[in-house]
C-alpha cells in the first residue's frame, strides 16, 4: 500500500476523476484524470475516483477494472473507496422526488422534437435546434405516454448563470434561451448524467471539479440543480479536450486507442505527452514516474499562477480577506 495519499490531508479540497467504463482509458481521458489529480495534489487535497456507469448500453464489462489498473500503473493512487454510480440509483430517485413539480414527464420522441423545432423556424445545425421546445411543459397531450422526465428551467434573469472557471475565466449561460428544459431521467429509463453528477459531487463532498472543456456547457445546468436541491457549488476548472485529426473529441466512438498496453513505457508514451498537452513544462531529464509527478505538480502550480487569480482564492489568499 502506498502511504502518500491519505486522509491526514487538507480537508478543504476534495476533487475527483469520473470515467465512464465504455472502454480502456485513452489519451483524452488521461489528460482529464491528470489535471484533476495534479490539482488535488497541488492543494494537498483528496482525490476520489467515481465510475460513471449509468449508461448500461455503453458499459463494457471489465473496463472499470482496466481503468483503475491503468491509473495505478500511472502512479495515480486515489483516496478512499471507488464509487460506482450504478449502485447509487436510490440517491438519484430521492433527488428527483425532491425536485417536485419542477420536474415533468415528457412524451416527445427525438423526431417529434426535431419536427416541432422545424415548424417553429429554429434553424437546424445551430444551438437553437437542440433546445427542447417545451411541448409537454404544461401537461401531456391526450393519449401520450411519459417517456422521459425533464426539469423546468427558469425564465428571465433567474435563467442566467454565471461563474468563473479557474482556467477559462468568466462564463455565462442562459438556460432558457441556450439550453431549455433538460432531461433528468431518460426515455430508456437511465438516469441522466446531469442529475447523477450533481447528487454525487455533493454526497462525496466535492469542493473542486476539474474536467474536460466538453463539459463546460453542462456547468450552468449543474449549478441550477445545486440551487434547487440546496447543495453547495464546487469550484470548476475545465481543461482543453484532446481531439483527433478530424477535430473530434477522442472517445471510443471516434476510435481512440488505449494508452496502456500492459507493458509499454507509460512515462514517455502517455504521462509526459499528456502533461505537455496540458501546457506543462516537463524537462527531458525525468526518468521515473515518481519524478514525473513531482515535476508535474510544480508545473501545474506555475500554470495556475500564470492563469492569474483563477487559482482558488479560498485556498491561496488565507488571511488577506
Ligand atoms: Zn415533450
């Protein structure tokens, strides 16, 4: 057992890496894991791993264990017990109930939503084409069966969510005009990512969320859920996502390969390239994984310092008011 990561650490930082077990880790997921790990280490915090396995159609048997094994081979030891979302569904059901009449059943198929947007003149291919038109907001049409459960988003000023991302800076999103009423329980019966992530981040005491920039757009939805459920809002930091030659985010669907082939040189083939993707300056003199982490933690601290006062003021300006 490693003696380094234990709960004698500062209690004012808890972060996490939350992979989906749809396949082995690829470079894109390593970058996200590394950023969250470095941020937790740099602030002497706890770093937890949560397996986001709620999409039973996409889970690959054994991928969770493979992911955990790859993290360990990379020298990334998590604190506490790993959590599986599939074992926590009672918590999501309780949260859905707590939301009461803010949540309503929706009977629309994808096609009906698309058709309705076409009729209303929303141009396809723009963000507006993704916004739910509110068809079932005031009740289901006669003879319709509920498929999904949606959360009513607020109107007017209450729909505008602002936050300062620690790396990307100030963000603003209007949930009414840019997102629309969003799904909390899907037509296939699975819990939606937005609800599960908010419930678990609060239940696990997350103070800091560090993840890929593809989730930047989800943050306002999560803040709205935190507000409705009376949960604390963590600090957010989003790192760039790794894309392939076609500009697509690396994923199993876009053919991303596992970086861990069991016996390869993870230091040079995975860790150093991932750190450099994050813009960290890592010298060529690094020859061991522990030396890599030592250098990378310092480089991460320098990167955040350069990003200005987007490092967490709560943790860096003690006593300055
Ligand atoms: Zn509907």
